[in-house]
C-alpha cells in the first residue's frame, strides 16, 4: 500500500526498484538478503577459529552487517524512492568485506586491507542525508566526498608499506600491494590516515549537531532515534581512533570492538525506526477523518486537526477564495501565495477539488515529505472536508436564493393585489359613486316633474348601483384589505373576526407595525385559517392570538371543531406555508382526529437579516 | 368640502346646493380644506377619508384638526370603507359633532342632509352599515339575544348616534316608549345610563365591538 501511495505521489523520482520492475525488485532484495546471509556464515565459519577471546565476537561482528543489510531490505520495500536503502546496504556489505582480512589468502588479505573501515563513508553519508538520502548542504557534500576519497586512498597508501608477517602476524599471507616493507613509513601513513579520519569524524559530528539544532520538530521526530543511537557508536569509534595515537592497555580491543559492534548494530534499526515512524503516525490521519466525519469544524479547529494529523503543529492552512482569487488563513487574513515566493523551510502542498480547482494550501515543514503518503492522506482529508463544506455552502446559498426569490414573488404578488385594490377604490368605485350622485340628482330634479315611470326606473338603477358598490367593496377587501395596509394587523384582523361566520374571539394582537410582507403573512394566515375552519371544522368558536417580541411574531388560530385537517389537503395552507417559509418563518398545523385544529406560525419580525433586495 | 375626486366633489356639491345647502368651498387635499375652514368658518365640513398625500387616514386627522381649531364646526367624514375601526376611531376622538358616513349614502340625499344637520348640532353620526355589521357579529353567548325585535331596532338607532327624539320620530313611537326601551336595553346589556348622546353612542359601540 505504501508503495502505491509513494508512486502516485512522486512519479518522477528514481525508480529502478519499483513499478513494473516489482518482480525484479523482489529478486534483487531476496538476492541481497541471501548474499548477506552467506557472507555472515562465511565470516562466522572463517572467523570463529581465530576469534579472541570467544567466537561470540565474530557472531556479533557478523550481526552488524546483517542488521544493516536487513534494514536496507525493509527500507527498500517501504521507501523505494529513498537512497536510504542503498546506503544501508552498501554500509552492510562493506562491513562484511572487512572480514576478508580473516580469510588467510593473500588476495583476500590485500583486498581486506584496502576495504578496512570503508563502511564509515556510506554510513556518514547516510547520517548526513537521512531521511531523504539527499545531502542538502555544501559542507555535508564536501565531507561525504572527502570520506569516499580519503578512506580508500589512506588504506591503499598504508598497504604499500605493510608486511603483515613482520608486523606481528607471522602466520598471515603476504600483502600483494606491498611495495616496500617499511614499518616507520607504515606508521606515518596510519597516523595520517587516523588524523584525516579524526578530522572528518569531527566534521561529520559537527554537521550532525548543526542539522539537529536547526531541525524542526517534525524533522526531529524522524531524526531522534538515530540521534540517540549515534552517540555510543561515536564514543567507541573515538576510542578506536585514539588508540592509533595513544597506547592503550593490551587487550582493550577485546572489550572495545564488541562494544563498537553492538553500538553499530543498533544504528540501522534506529534508521528504520526513524523512517517508519511517520508511517506509524498515519493512524493520526484516521483520527482526523473520524473527527471530520462528526460534522463541520470551525476553520480554526480544522487547521488544528489537520496540523495534528500531519504531525506539524506549525502547519498553516490557506483557504482559496475563488471570488477574489486570493488565499486567506482561518482568520480571513490574506496569505501570500507561497508558490510565488518559495522558502526552504516551508513546503507547500496544494489541495484541489475533484475538478482540479484550488481549494486550499497546506504550508508545512519539508520533513513531512519524508512520508509523502501521509501528506497525501492529510491533503485528501482536507479536500474532503473543504469540498464538502463548499458544497454545503453552495447549497445553503442556493436555498437562500430560492427563499429570497420566493419572498420576492410573494411580495410582488402582494404589491399587485394592493395595486388592484387601490385601482378598484380610486377608479371604478369613484366613478360608480359619481354615477350614484348623478342618479340622485336626476331623481331630485324629477321630483318636480313627477314622471312616475322615470322615478321607478331611477330608483331601480340606484338600488342596483348600491348593490354593485357593496359587491365591489367586498371584492376589493378580499383582494387586499386597505385596513391592513393603513392600520396594520390588529384592526384588519378585528374586522375579519367581526365578519366571520363562526364566533371568533381575538384574544391578543400586537399594536406594533411590522414590514408589509410580515403583516400580510400574519393576516392571510388568520384569514385562511378562519376560512378553513368555516368550511370544514363545524366549530362553534375560534380563538385568534398574535403576540410579538423583538424577534418573532407568533400567530395562532385554534378552533374547537372536528380536527383532522391536513396541510397538504387544501392549496390554501400550502400557499401560506410558502409565504411563511419565504420569510424564514415556520408554519405548524395541529389537528388531531379527536377534534380541534390549531394553525400557528412563527415569523421573524425583521427582514434585516435577510438578503432582501 | 374636500375630496380628491373632482367628479364626486362636484356631484355632491351640486346635490347639496339643490338640497338648499350653501357649499362655500371645495378642496382637493386636507391642507387646502383647513385653510378654507379657517377663513370661511362654515357650519360643517365634509371630508373624504382618503386624500393626498398618503391616502390613508388624512380625513380622520383633518376632522380632528378642524374640531380642535373650531369646536363648534361639525365634521362629516365620507368613506368608501365599511370599517368599524375607522368609525370608532373617529367617534372616540371627539366629544360629538363628528360623523362617519359611507359614500354610498349619496344615493339618498336626505340621508346625507340629515347627517350634516346632526353633526352641525354637535351629535355623533355612525353609518347604519357600520352599526349593522356590529349587530350582526356572531357571538358564542350573544347578549343581544335577550333583546326584543323592537329593542334591537332602538339599539341600532342608538348606535347610529340618534337622540331619543330622533328614535321616536323614526319609529313612530311615544317618547315614554323610547325611554323604556332604552332603559331596558341598557339594563340587559349592563350599560350605564347617560343623558349625553355622545357618551351613550360610544358606550354602545364599545359594547358591540367587544
């Protein structure tokens, strides 16, 4: 799984061990393991008879090589793109090759002399480049290069002057590289070699301390196991180097060498722990997903949760605002696009939606990239959350648009009705009234002429006109009561209650005025409820209540009728619900079958919070 | 006389002139009307309830204004709205001398003339349509059920603001009968007796509207 993730995330890096070469890789790694095993066995078989004081020393020595090669196999499998595996394997193999000194043939001895201690070069390389495998400072590149050159050159130089048979090993085979047997020259080369080694060791040490000091917390988390495992090895190695200059008591080697071996054997395991630690932390990502699943987070908390899961407390989250084309942080401060001003100590991971549009940026410690899969997982979690929230926000915005447009439609319809009502009063009614006046005048004039025929006609016309006027008045009032517009809900509802077919008591009415859409909603709710009660409830009494505080207008109409009313049954209540919902209000109908119906509504008294146009 | 509709204003003016009234000024808005009233001091002012600028209750406010400046000028508010609220507001605002009449009443000039005469005499006038709406109101326990038909007729006339004398003339009954009807009604409805026409009409209206 890790491999797939790494591949997906870093498609352009070194790849000789991955992808379609998966089978090849398996073979190579198996071969590497077998090779190490064979080398270890040879070392133990060859070395045990010569071992001082016990064969256990050889076993421990072989174990060092085994742990390096074994760790390299794990590192290869988990991090095929990192040099770490190569360096671990090289260190292990070079370690084994030192045992050539024990084989007892002259070519093996000669090669062993050249290869002795070379493992320090890849090991230091690893120390200075862990966990990425890249040497990121000039100094470290110089030091590592110097090691790769100095160690073999020093070995070869001293080999030129060493005859092992005269140097305290009479049973040793001859040294093929020897040019001249000169113990004093040999002594000089050994000292020079040791001096160079000591200088480079100190350089490596200083470089490591420097790296540790400037490392961020996520980086330290990776480095820490190596950092602590390193010191015993260094101390023992320092004693060994010192032994080239100062005479230690004889037999110190039997104590120090096994100690060095144990200390070195621990190192690759420390590398592995550091390398895989980030992977263990991926469980934090699942914690993040669990938290995100619980529902929308505050922007600040979202950043915290992501930072926690990423293992970088300083992680920043920059949200993309498509309207203004800028990134902002969780407190709406503008964040400069970091990709335009790259910085060595912060890395940027971009979070995009499924269409490839930017959603956010994760600005984090570069050390997190040691585990690209984890960064990818965190980015995915962030994407899910942000995309989800954006969709929610869009949905809310759309619903709000629909609501606002419904409110506008209702208001426009109300305005139109008010217009018709006014037109009826000011137009038709005024003309009919003028006609009524003219007829009356005609009747008065005729009263002197005494034409009984005309008198009857005028009377009929006048009566018809009176009825027409009354009907017109009722019509206008039904369309939109002028009393509601002019005097508000209270008087309009009183008027409604007075003319109701079922005895209707108005218990309370707010004296305050509200915006026209709110008064209209309250009035038409009462009007519709009274009409429904009259048609269906067989009630003997209706009670109307309306109360208002600063936030809500609460209207309630209850009857003592048969009940069983349904909001969906008549279009009247459905339309009212639209009207009330468009004002962010709530309509409720309680109508149990055992009797009694209550229609009530809560309507916000202010339109201000709304996107009213 | 003030009405923003010239057609109606002219027609009513002619009708009232024919009926023997002296229409001494016509206005299209409340400010002009008040200026005319201030300068000419007529016996009565006739005001349309809805006039410029806002066409809501300018007539009612003009009536109050005129009564405040000239307490002995009667004001008749003409309205196309059959609304108890407006009538009650007007009557409650003034101790007599104001009236609320539907414009429909112009179909019989005598009704209009009668109303003008009454406000000039300082009596209240409430349109019969408004009164019948009050009387027709459905009630769970209707105290009006206890009244006889004759008493209900008397009550309606009381609510219109008629004096005992007017009721007596209207129903062709003796003054004593009127008095006994009125007393019975007031007892049955639990209202206090008062010789003041205005206070009586207000009490009756308030009772009916409750």
